[in-house]
C-alpha cells in the first residue's frame, strides 16, 4: 500500500497514536467495520481534516477504513467527502446492513469454509496453529453488534518474514515492502512484480476463503498452498532435511484446528506412519504435523509423503549482506584493557571477533539458555567478519521483532505512579500503564538511543 511517510507528530504537535478511548468511540461510530464496504478488517483514518491538518483526535473525523478502501482514499478515487458522508450515515443509522461487508477475511456464515491448496476446512476455529500460536483463526464473536468472528492472522513469507497480521480484526501491515492488493474479492501480496507470495479469494457468497498460493515458513514448519495441493513441511533442526506431508482433494468438518504443527511433539523428525486417528485427525508420526485436528468428518482424496535428508535446503536466513549499513549481531561481548607504554585502551570483542570500536548496544538479552548476550548495533565499516557469527541479524530490526526475547529490547512509554512518563523495555513495564507501545507505523518502539531513527526496512512505494 502506498503510504506517505508519517511523522510522529504533525505540524500542530498532534501525536499519530490515537488514544484508546477515542478508538473505541470510532469503532462504535463506524459500527465495527469499514464505513465504505463494511469490512471487519480495518484501520483508523483521519478523514476531514486529514491527520496532517488535525489539531485533536476527534472521533467525528476519524473513521474505520479497510486496507482496500484506504488505498482508494490515498489514490484519490474515493474522495474524503464521500467517506465522511458514508461515515455520518452509518453513525446515525439505527440499523446497518452487515451483509455489505466484503472485507477480505471476514466470512459471514456460522460455518465458514477455508480452503487451503485444495483442502477444505469447514467450520470456525483455528485454521493454522503452529506451536500453540494461531496463524489463522476465526473465533465466533458474542459481542452484540460486533463482527461475526474475531479474526486473528499472522502470515509470513517463505523466508519467515512477516507479511501482515490481523489482531482481533485489526489489520496491521507490518511493512510497506509488500504490495498488498485487494481487488474484487481477491487478495494478492507480491514481493515484487511477478513474485506472488499470497493469492487468496473470497467466494461462494463470501462464506468461503480460498488460499491458492501461500508459502509460509515458521521454522521448523513450512506451509505451502500450491493450486490443488497443501504441503506441510517439517524441517530437521539444521534445516537441511525435511519431511513433507501433502494432501489434496480433501475436506474436513468441525475441526478444532485445520493445520496443527507442534515442534515440541517430536525432538528428532523422522518419517513415521501416516495415521488417521479417530476424533483427532490425520497425523504423520514423527513430524508433529496434524491435519484436520479434532474434526468430526475427514475425507482424504489424495495424500503423499516425501522426505529428503539433505536437500533442497531450508530457505536460507536473510543473506548476510551488510550493504554498507549498520547491522545487528547478538553475541557475547567481552572487553579487555590493553596497556601501552604511554596510554591504555579498551578492546572489545564480539563472539571472539575483535571490534574496531566500542559497539552501540540495545541491551542484554537472555534468550533462555542462561547465557545473556549483547544485542549490538554495529557500524557499517566494522571490519570484523561478523556475518560468520551465529547471532548475525543483518541491518533491520524487522528480523527479530518476533523473537521471544524481543521484549527485552523494544521499548514502550509508561506512566509512572507520579504521572511522569518514562521509556522502559517492554519486559520491564511492571504493572504501569502503557501509553505508547508502537510508532506511527504500528511497529514496536525501538530503544530511545536512536532518537526516533528506526532501523526498519525501507519502504518500497
Ligand atoms: Zn472498505
């Protein structure tokens, strides 16, 4: 989505973040959906005045717009006065027709169908869950006047990088790197021209979502929708080998989870038996892969298992290419004092590589193995071959925002008991009220040492 670069505050000093109370009023006034198309996937948009000219966050001039309508608005094909008129009509009407919702992921039947690569998952619930975390779920919503489902989604690309998230029906595009195109009920996300990462379509009276193309890596699992086939991969821990379970022309009904991947279930992946376990679903023993988990009825049209010990390799991590930019390395930072005849110097090493200067650090991180490491942000001219460190991350903070230890690094603004504000690590909030947790693009706040310069991937317009 094309988006103007957004400052933290506008010329009147108004912060981009909208207070929660105002957001709630906006949601209520918008009747929980895009004011144009009634999609239940939305973001908050200043209409008249636009944010750049707004002096306050006025719930009357902020409404909900879905990504598709928002795009039309920024392209100018949907004028602000039209949006304002639709907003007023919805806010003032007693009855809003929910059937006009054509938002992409919102489905309207009590028993929606999600089809992923030729496998139909019928009924609400978790569609994709990996290690206990929903990557796509439609949970029936009991809130009066609210959308039918609480939708959560977390889509990644084949390198494990986040494409977008939907958190309780709030669409969050993590990065503008991707082209997110929603036209006539079809969602296409591209990395670049011709490189489609996700292709999905709403059909059958909007009770069905068909994901035709998807390739999502959540290591050690990979979920691939390719035309009529659904492949679920389990990689070996070194990423060199994999076991692949393929289903095609299959359907299941009333599942508790369509695709359930549990890496904790099996320590060493191996090819075991393909089992149809009554009441539990289809399980490839030795992989932690379950399909149609907990379904009442499963019809399996075609299936296959493929295993390879050493290749094709797992998609490699982002290439260790510094591109003349600062970069992150998580490693063990040590220092020693060197005595020269006339002076002393402190030398710093990271994972044993001697650094040319003292590195900037984002703080100490305990990744859970009891050996805290330093997250260093290093100068592009640093000569040590740090790409070889196992903790090499590359130039962007995007690559570790999802790590379990990220809360020890990213910050939030909290209100102290005496009313003053402070920036603290997310892990150190300690019960205080969080007043700001994301930047103006919805991304976690980085440590304030960078003075607002965030090392996020650059936007591609
Ligand atoms: Zn819309």
